[in-house]
């Protein structure tokens, strides 16, 4: 029978999962909108303005859903994890407050100007607004991942025996946490891939039906170039993220991979697996040879991390 803790975990996990359906697209799509509008301002070709306004409508829908699901998730820190919030609130609350006061207010203010300022701002002012929305969205991800990175690898904090709470000792250590940094660049770059694939897929749909060919062709071209560069960056940054996890949280990596024992070199990567927790074994696993060793140690000679 599940207890309250298990149910709280499931609820928060599902809320976070649903929220993150919209976050990567917000990060990537707004950056591509800024690129399209920059081309419009530089070249003067109105087709790029039309592209920006068309994709901007889809961005607006996604942005609204992301905000709504994000607020629901933030409330659960108080409703589901109130003791945790009290215990680490001095540290965990700082990046969340910075995200709300700096990044979220910035993007929320200027996203209104983005939609309603086409006839009220000149093209240079509107371009600045678009870039500020893009900047705010990405900085928002930075502060959220600073909070998440601290949970993975607590830095810049100490335990106060008098208050029985964790307290911040170094704000710079919190911000420049190595786990936070690799998570941020990997998450943002993955969002750029998502935005590019989103634009390419819808553009391909229009091209197949022979509709809005000029907008679709130019959108597809921008998305393909941007997406290719983002994919290359994501591969490298994803490798760096996996290596950081292996160095700081080897047991977590072993749990993710279903490795109950240390795997001899070269350790394979489990693409799909069926772990059995009570028996402490993995009944079935589809493996990619040697990949875990490369990700975890950047070597084919090092063993893979295991739970024992």
C-alpha cells in the first residue's frame, strides 16, 4: 500500500513531467523568433516579419501552458514538501526568488509587448523586446537549474545546529555549482533542438500540402541550420553532464542504469531495462556496448559505476 510520501512523489513527478513538456519549446522557439526578426530588421524582407508573427502565436500558447503548469509545481513545494522547504528554504528559496523577480518578471512583461507592440513600436524597439523575452526565458532556466543543481550537489551551505536548518554560506558557490552549470547549458541546448524540430515539422507539413510555401521554406531552412548546430552542441554537453553525474553522484548513475554491481570495462549503456529491486538484479536490458564507460569516465578502460 502506498503511503503519503510515495503519493507525493508521484504527484510531483507527474507535475514536473507535464510542465517540462512546454519548457524546452519555450527556450528554443523564442530564440528562433529572435533570429527570424533579426533577419527581418537587417534585410527589410517582410516575409521574416510574417514568420516571426506566425510562430509567435504558437509560442504564446506554449508559454501560457508552461507558466500555468510551473506555478502548480511551485505550490507543491509548500503542500507536499513543507518540511523540506523549511529545512533548506534559506538556500533553495534564493534562486527561486531570483528567477521570479528577475527572469520571470522580465519575460512576462516583455512578452506582452512582443504580441501587442507590432503597431506601437518601431522595428528596432520590437526586436529589442523579442531578444529580452529570449534572454529572460533562458535566465529563468538558469536560476531554476541552480536550485536543482544544489539539490544534486549541495555547495555554498552549512548546517546550523542552533536552528536545525541549512543556511547559505556562499552565494557564488551556489550560482557556480558545477552540476548546475552543465545542467543549464545542456537543458538550454536541448531546448534549441526542440524548437528547431518543432518549426521544421510544421513547415514540412505546410510544404507537403503546398501552402504558405515561402514562409515554410524559409522557416525550414532556418530550423535545419539552427537545429544541426544545436544537436552537435547537445551531444557534447550531454556527455559533459553524464560525466559530471558519474564523478559526483556515481550511485545515482548506477541506479539510473540498473547496475547492481560494478560493471567491468568497457561498461555498456542500458538503452532499455527491466530492473527488479527486491531481487537486486536487472531481468532484461538492451545494451549499447562500451557507451557507459565513455560517458562516465571518458575511457574504455574504466569500470562502470555500480550500486555495490
